[in-house]
């Protein structure tokens, strides 16, 4: 029995190359496997370093898991990190609570905290950005100090460096963005926007050619595709310049390119359309129709400058429909 134990130990030790470490060091409950893995540990606790040079510089840090060649090689005091893949978190020194998965992911992260990068080279240049979530190959690749960003999709937010609070979902969404608090959803949505802020683009290629506009809302496939301004509303399913609904937030202007119907549930239920506004004074336009009544009214304030002509066509019981109009002379 004694000979079998000795032989078993020799066989087990034989699978490790010279310089490999397996077991415990000065710190408690550390597990290291691979040439130079965890070589400089002093008082660090509960670390797991697997592969050559993984966690090489780690001294006092704890609760780290580094798996892959040179993963977390420069980490010294960063804690609670999970690095999986070759050269992942290479420059990390004191950054903590990061999760990097994929070769070269978070490569230049040094002090950034609470980041989650998944995909080859995702968050590659992030140095001190915090609370970012990048998912997809090269997502958030150029981000350096930008924080609170969420990029999902291959090359999503690729060139973002300092932009804050952005949410990009879809391959190449917000690819060249460096603005703040933008929301782009769909393939290449907001692709060209560089410095615009507070935009909401929903749909593949929505706002694709908008470069520096802000406060825009584009809804639909290619909505606002060629719009370059700010404070615009587009609801469309193509790159047309006359969308079904167009608006200007700064001018409080809304345009419907088509027919707008307001309809009750049946002929016995009235519906109303109210338009309130100012024409040199105070005006109130109201249309009410139903089975027993139909009327078109105009009320104006004392300072109105124009006298209106009002017309109405249709049957009194509303069975043939009612149309009203107003003209200012």
C-alpha cells in the first residue's frame, strides 16, 4: 500500500512543468496552477489563478479568479475580479468587481470598477470607466473613461471613449458615438452620431446619418435616416423625408402625412376632436359627432385679429359623416 501511494504522487507531480505552482501560499485558501501563476502573492486571500502567469503580480488582493494565459498579470490589489481568456484584464492593477470574458477583453483596464465585458476585445481600451456592460466582439472597444454605458452587439459603441449613460443594442449600434445618454436599438441605429446627446432611435438603421443632432426621437426601420438636425420626431418604416408622423419638439409642431381619423366605437357613440391654440388671441375649435348631433364650433378671445369662415357638411344624425373646416381671411 505504501509503494502505491508514493508512485501515485510521482505520477501526479509529473504532469506539471518546472516552475508550476499548485496549492497554497502565504495567503490563505489560494489556488494557483501554471508557470508563474500567482508568483508574487503575499497576503492575498481566496484567489484562483490558472494558466501561465495568471495573477503574476497579485500581492494583497482577494476573491479574484483569473483563467487564461497572463490573465490579470499586472493586478496587484484589485479585488473581486473574474477574468477568463488569454491576456484578459492585462493592465488591471487596482480595478475591482470586474467580469471580463473573452481573449483580450478589458485588456487596458487599470482602475475601472464594476464593469462586465463579454466577447473578444470587448472594452479593450477601457482604463478607468466604471459600471459599463459591453457584450459582443469589440463592443465598447475604444471606451476609456466612459461610464454607465450598456453596449450589446458586435462593434456596438465601438469608438465611444468618454460618453456616459448610453444604451446601444444591435450590431454596430452607435458605432462612432461619443455623446451622452443616447438610446439606440437596432442594427446600425445611430451609427454616425458622434457628439449628439439625449437621442432615442428605435429600429434598424434609424438615424443612421445623424451626426451631431440631439433630443431626437426616431421610431421605425430607417426612421430619420437622413435627418441631421435636432429636436425632431420621425415615425416611419422607411428613409422617407415625409414620414407618417413628423414633429419638432422645440417648435411644438406636429405633422401627419396622410389621413387622420378619429372614430368612436359605433354610430351611437359620439367622438370629439378638440384643437386648442392661439391665433392673435385665444381660439378653441371643437368637433363633436354622433347619432343625434353633429356640430362644429369656434370660440375666439377678444383680441383675435381674423374673422373665420366656418363650414360643415353632413347629415344631422351623423349617418353620412360630418366634415368641418375653418378659413381665416
